[in-house]
C-alpha cells in the first residue's frame, strides 16, 4: 500500500471554519432526529419482545426480529457521531458492544440468577446490548427455531428489552436535557468557543465532526470489512447472528454522508453541513467526496450476501475487496484533505 501524505492548504483567516450554524444543525437536524428515531424503534422492540415472551408464537418471534433489524438502521447511521455522551458515559458500549462472545450470554442463561431488568442493568456491556438481544432472538445463524427457546431465553429477553430501551432514551436525553448530573451536551457542542468546557473553539467542534466521520470510515474499512476479510473469519462480522452485517455497512456509509452534509435523510431534515464549508473553499474536493460516497455505496451494495455466508467464497472476494478499497479512499480524503482544513 502506498504511503498517504497530507495535502496541506493554508487558509486565510476569513476562510477558516467558523460557522456556528453547522454545529447547531449538526445537533438539531441530524443527531436529535436520528436518536429520536432510534428511541421510537427501541420502544417498539421492547413491546414486540414483551409480546413474544408472553405469547411465544412464530408470528410474534418474526415480529420481534423485524423490529430488531429496523432498530439497527438508525443506530448504525449514528456511528459517525459516537462522541460526547455516547463515549464518556459509556452509552455506545451499553448499546452495541461487539464482537460478542456468546459465552457471555450463555453464562447468564446458565447462572440460575433471577432475571429482572434491575439484574440485567448491572451486567457487563456484552450481556445486554444489541448483540446479546440478537443472539437470543436469532441464534448463531439466524435460524433459531421457536421450539428451542427455553424459559430462560424468554426471561432474559423480557428483562433485557426495557433496559436496552432506557439506554437508548438516555442517549437522546444526554444531548437534549442532560443525565447523571451532566448538562445537555447540545449546549456544550453548539457553544464551542463561547464558554464550552470541552470545545475551546468553533474549529474544535468542527474537528470533532470530522474525526467522527474518519472514525466510522476507519472502523468500516479496516475493521468491520478489513479484519473479517483478512482473516476469512465470519465470527468477526458485527451482526452475524442476524446475518445483517451488510445492512450495517450501508448504514455506516449513510452515517458518514449524513454527518458530512449535516442532515438526516431518513426524516428529511436538512441542515447546513461541513460540506458547505468544503464546497466554499475547495469545490473540487467537495465534488470528489460526494462522488466517492456514491461509488462506495455502490461497491458495498455489489457484495453478494448475506456476507456471513459469502465472506469465504472465492468468487465474492473481488467485490468485498473493492468495497473495502472504496471506503478507504473516503477515509483518506477526510483524513488527509478535510481534517487539515478544519483544524486551521
């Protein structure tokens, strides 16, 4: 692989990143509506799981699985802004600790402890997030028969669902109202350079946006796709229990796109974004990023699925590698070209 070199462009003061509206819209037009959609679906998931555990029929099981898959969509589309409370309050890990060692979940099932929401709330993160629920609902290969659900499986699901829903709501509230004695993080972010304790300048908050995009592109290209293909190990795929890792990949790209544009496509909210800043000072770079986002999505969509079954298929290797390469081109654009502009 060729070494990457930062292309440094020095901007006059009038062109440096200083648009506070980008910060406001990043929260109000993207983060909040994204998390609101997440909490709507985690609430639906809690209801669907309660319905299933009270009446474990095939129809109720399929309904619970469908809502779990739907809830993955806004969560994975939030990965580009997993900073702030998601990080320092541990809410990201509480919701989505992975890769999951199913032995952690099995240990709870075999413990003999009474399974209540209060008990589950005290468990380690790998025993109560998306993937613990996914393992309980789908089994190891997305084909767990209804007949194999034990009373302990049902009790664990009944206890875990309300905890999961509360954590998602805590994440939303951490931005809008504040939790655990912390003020609303929205205020901290949008007031960058005006009394914020975390962001001493507007540029610092702009850099946070950029680093969030870089972070998810790095994770997607080098870890979620890269580690799995390098080792030919399906156990490293994030949503292997439900065999929906490809959907996660697409949503991660949408997350990077939404963060760059500053809006939330799922609900049609339209804000001023980092792209407006880049387009004003380097329209060719903005056009290149937008084009590469389209290319990367097309390449991910070209991977034959489910990836859990095709990862080790020699015929699928070119498509998987092409998708990884496209994501890493985006990663380099943001790390080498965008970040230096925002940091000035």
